[in-house]
């Protein structure tokens, strides 16, 4: 194997690794968006919901419930925020 072939092989492996890490980060982003939305809806209904691997913070301000979900991904940490406005009771 020549030096050029060895460098080409290493370069291809690095590019494939970065592509896979990017795909895993995109999948984590989708999962964290779903987790934030589900947590906000569950909090509005008064239920607990498993986090599914994401760290979830629920904040209630008046009729507004905010859920922030954060998850570590291969390239960086990803987070998403979901807000639910609760209807007044008896409506």
C-alpha cells in the first residue's frame, strides 16, 4: 500500500465518521423535539412522562407551561422548547 492510498483510506474513514455523527445528531434533535412536546402536553394534563434519555425541565407561569428538553449528541448538545397554554378549568 502506498502512502497516497493510506491517506485516502484514512480520509474516507474520517468523512464517513463525520457523516454518521451528523446523522446521529440529527436523530437526537428529532427525539428531543418530540420529548419536549410530549412533556409539555403531559404536564398540562397533570401526568408524568418518562424522559426517554433527555433532561427535561418544566416551568409553569400562570396558564403557560414550558418544557425544555436537552440531550447530548455526538457533535454537540441539542435542546428544544415546547410551550402549552392551559385552558381555564370549567371551559
